[in-house]
C-alpha cells in the first residue's frame, strides 16, 4: 500500500485550516492529492482524510466543494463497512441537514454505498431517523443535483432490499429479479409512521401548519413523489396501491399513496402540475402492460388489462382523459396549450400497450378516435412542408392496432391514406415506418400468445398480416410514394427528413409481415369486426396488372415499383463533401457522413435479408455476391477517381451495372415465385405478373437516368409584381448612371484576366466556361482593363503634387515649351481599356499575315529608348495579346483554330479566297 507524496502536506494544510478557519484552502495542492489517490493507496489515508474533513466542515468559512470532492475521491474504493469503521463515526443526519449542497452530496455518496449489499441496506433500515432524514432531504431540497443524488441513494437501498416475490401474495414480473433482500427497507418506508407520513405531509397542499413550506416548493415535491411511485409500482404494486397506515391516509382523505398522488395531491387549476399529472398517468400504463401477449399470471380484470389500467378506470381517470382528447373545448385555452401533448401521449400509450382493450371499446368511441385523427390530418401541403404537421395525432395513428386501420379502410375513412410522402415531413415518415414495419417480435419467455384462446380481436400474427395489407393499400393509393421517399432521402439540406426517409426504407426491408393464412383471417367468435381480407382479395391491390404479392418487406422492395427506384438509389455512390461550401467545412453536423452511414445500413439489411431468404433460389447467387461486394466497400462505396471525368464515367458504369442487376433480379424473382408458388392465385385467368410493364426486353436500349438529384424539394418561386411608372423611371435612371460608371475611363474590373493569371490553378477553379473561353468573335468585343491606365487621362496637373507629375504623365518634360507638357501622339501597340479595338485588329491582322515579328521587336526597343516608364506588371496588362488561345490550340493538334480556318487557303488560291476573282467560283471540287 502506497502513501501519496502530497498526503502529508495536505494533511498539515487541513490541520492549519482547522486551527485557523480564516486560512484559505490551497486548491492546487488538494487537486494534486486527488490525482494521486488510487486503488492501491494505503487504507489509512482515506480514513484519516475523511475524519479530518468531517471535523473541518462545520467551521470552514468558504466553499467546501474542494474538500468534499477530495473526500468522495478518497472513499471511492471504500465499502459501507469501511465507512462505518471510521472513528469518530460519520454523522449522516448532520450531513443531510446541512444547508450546503456539497456537504449533502458527500453524505449521500457515503450512504449510497449501502445500496450494494442487502445486509448494509438492512443496517440503514434499522435507523428510522436516518431514513426519515433521507426522505425529507429528497423531497425538500432546492438543489436538483442533491435531489437526484438522494433519490438514487433511496432507490438503491430499495432495489437491493427487494424481498423474494414468494413472501408476498401479489407481485409483479419485475419483482421476480429480486436480490435476496429481507424487505426491511421497504417496510421502513411504507409502514413507519414517521417516514410514510412525510410522503404525505411534504406534498400535500392542504397542510396548513405554521411551518408549512410555500406551495411552489410543494409542487416540486409532488413531481418527485410521482416519479418515485411509478418506479416503486414496477417492483411492489401492492405497497403503493393498498392501504399501509390507515391513520395517516384518513387524514388526507385517501386510501393509498397511489390514490393520494393521482386524485388528491395535485391542484388541476395549475396547468403545469396538470400536465405533470397526465404524464404520471401515462407512466402508470407501462406497469405490467400486456401488449400483444398475455401474462401467465393475472392480477387484473382480464388478460387485456393491468392493475394500473384498472386503477385508472375505476377512479374515472382513464375516461376523463379520453373525453379531453375527443372534446378539447372542456379545457381552458391556456391549459390546452400545455396539456394537449400529454393527453395525446396518454392516448398513444394506451393504444400501443393495450390494443385488445382498446378494440373492446364501443364502436362509436373508436369511430370518434379515427375521425379525430382524420380531421387533424386534413391540412394543406404547405402546412406539411413548413413544419406544422400534427405530430401528436401521427403518434396516435402509429400506435393504433393495425387491424383497426384495415377495418376503417372498409368504410373509406382510413386516416393512413391521408399521410403524405410529398412534401416530405419527418413526423409523417416516422409514422408510416412504424405502421408498415409491423409489430415488434415477441419475447415469449414469460408470456403466452393471445391467439391461443381464439377470442382476441388482434394478436401478433394479425398485426403482422395487417401491416402487409396496409402497405399494399398505401402503395395502391400512392403509386409514386417510393419516388417521393428516394427524393426525400437525397435532400441533404433537410437532415431530419433525409434520415427519416432512409429509416423508412430500412423499416420496410426488415418488416415483420405475415401471409394471410387461414388461421390469421379466421373470424373472432360472436364478432364480425376486424376481419382481414383473404390473400386472393388482397391481390386486387397489386401495383401491377393483378398478380403476385411479395410475402415479406425484403421481397417488396425487390418488386416494382420499388425495384426500379429504391435499388438504384442504394447502389448510387453517396453524396460528397464537395457539394458543401468550403469542401465540407459547412457541414458542421456531419450530415454527409450520417446520411451515407444510414444508407449503408439499409443496404446491409437488404443483403442480410437476401442472404437468409434468397440462398435457396436459383439465380440469386450473383445478386447476393454483388450485394456482398458493395457491402464490403463500406459507407463511402468504391474509392473516388482522381479526375471528374473518370469519376463520371465510373458512376455511369456503376449505374449500368445496377440496372443490369435489376433486370436479372426481376427475372430471378419471377422464376422463384413460380417455383415456390408464393401466391397460388397469381397465374389464374391469364393475369400478368406484377411488373410486366417494366420489362427490360421492351426497351433494351434504355439508358439510366444519371441526372443529378435536386438538393431541395420543388418550390414555386414567387414572382414580383410589375413596376409602376415611377419605379420604372427610377430603375432606368439607376441603370443609366451605372452604365456611365462602367463605360467611364476610371472603372476597374477586380478579377484578373491576364494570361498569366488564367494559368493559375486557383483561378481555373473559378473559370467561367460560358464567357471565359477565348473565341474568334471575341476579338471584336470591347474589353476592359483590370486596373485603369494612368497615362493619357485628362488630368489637371496642378491639383496633384509635382512629384507625381512624371508618374501620371510619363511624357512630362519640365524644359518643354508648354510648361512641361508634350503633345500626346498615337502609341503603336498600346491599347486602352476603354477604346474600341476594331481598327487595331486590322493592323494586327496585317502584321500577322506579313510576318513582321522582327519589326515588332524593333518597335519595342524604340519605345523603350523613348522613355516609356511602364513597370513590368503594367506593361503585361497593357499589351492585351491573345496568345494563350493560339498556343493551347496548337499544342492540342489544331482541333479548332478559327484563324487557320479562314486563312488556310491563302497559299493555294491567293488573296481572294478561292481564286475566282470575287466572282463566286464554283469550278473547284469543294465539299
């Protein structure tokens, strides 16, 4: 065991502070010791520090956080037994009552170590004052951190002390995972008057004692108590739902702690607390909810219900929430804004966790729920597009039993058909994905299937079959929905929508579907409702000309229309960072990577499905092999090519391979369906196979659509109104003034267009392919300089310092007769940016025909002798010579040379072109 090097120094420092509390703490020294404390530290070091700190805390005159965190770090490897062995003993109650959150956290941390062993929890349960102080600190503290730490310590003690379920007549499934405790701490909390009474008194609004706390603090305590009751109900429903101490419960006009919290404690006129109460009801529904299975033991009225739901129904709480959902006028407008969400969340929770209980309600109530959802979904496309979707109603729709939606479709009021895929909406896509994916797979380790009795409106198999039916219903009503899904998935600017669309793809591929067999569609005795259609009746919903329907989601995406839309998208290389500003620097949320990864996961899911179901089908080996190759390439696909042209060719080849794969895949699917006889009604009465209209043999020369996918959804661009005469006059004046500026001698073009600059790599990145390429006709266009020329301007020299006269007027001569001014003459070879070059072009053309390169050199030397003081850069800009175009074209082998085209016949025919003397010719053999 090692002793930290700074231990003695810290110990001496803390003793000095204990002697003189005004001495400031040495924070750096204490932090150094924290780093040196490890598991191998001498066991005497933490004990000594803990004793010293406990003595120092009552007299310390500054923030105790440094030394309390030191004590927590020192006792990290201490057990509760080690802490109890410290002398003098730790006073936990004093730590709880201290008006300092750091001290409270230290005491709670030390007490929380008793939650690891049942025997330690039993020791704590033997001290009623300690438990009462813990409960009081948890409910009354104003520090959120202290309240959470107190609840964690309290719950750890309850959880470790959970007794065996055999000791009680009633128990829950969660209670079966008991830790072998004696239940002493549970009895201390729920049967001790001092402790149990605090749960009521600290949260009751009717307690008008002189030292009563403010109502605001009590509402905070109420929220903490409701959370505790929900967690305790999962382990011991009997303790929270039955009377424990009638004397205390009668004082608050209640029968149990659960009844007190649900019916007596909360003031519903406080809309925030009303919202918390509704959330409390929703959380209670999770306790022993049956879902699509039935427990082997039953504590509720039926296998469709639970003790929590029975409690809510018996006290009228469940019915009141349903009424508030169906008729919102019963709530105040302000209250409704806060409670609408919790009310919808409760309805969704009830529909999802108690599907058979919901279906046993009167048909009038179910029709009202369906109509309520349909009305909320009847909104404009603009509302769907701009984030005003009814999210709460969509959650309820996704939670309803699927057989109820199929039943509603028989009456033409299926709200699922009102959910759009265009414009894309994240909430709508999430709801569609949940409904069409089917029910979650059951874990039947502790339950039995509900259909064993044959008297249930729905079960797992019916829900799985109904999900498949709803998919083809929706596809039949929205034939372009796969196109909309793929388009939404490719909109990187709307990350949430893109990821939701990709999640929808995965939900369909991995869907839990079931074929409509005889057992699934068998009617429920004494009821004609919720009857699913037969497989042959479902064939009328085929997207093709009546035929086979896939039996699973993986097969559904491999048949038209998904086959020709979804598969090319999955094989298409992901978007790159180059499509963002600054090469990906603008993608601060890693949208490109998230979308590429999600898309890759869909491809992996499809590969796994084909590997499991397609291995026994002839012709699927090549398809699985191709998918395996794409999966092995990772989210980014094959390595990007070096040049844009090669990359484009590579993408086209990849897409060609994909379409060839689709053609082969569809042929294999049709063959497999015939051999496996997936659906026996498909080949009758001369019906065509689905997708016959998409045959590749009908269009063997078709090309893949390689056009780029738009980044944003379609949007009608608003058009401005026409200008009135006054506005039009202002615009004309502005344009005229702007043109005068641009055509004036002092206007400058900022971007460089010199021959040297154009060859720079950075400049080529901003090259304009429409107007930047030199052409023959461009020689006649007016050109502008990058910077204005100083020479030849009508300057008034007296307005400038004399030192600049020679610079702005190079021909200035102080000894000249006209006070230094020399008349300006035409300068050969110098072009002004504001002059027309039409006349100069004739001169240059003549020079080029006569080959006067030597004369140009002589003229250049003469200009230099005359004192032309142009700096090299300005001279380069002065001489606007179109040499780049000629050099580049000559190097390219003369693919296109306009001058050579017009002048190529000089040597053969003479100066007049075809040597016809200007008479039109016609004797030559020309083509």
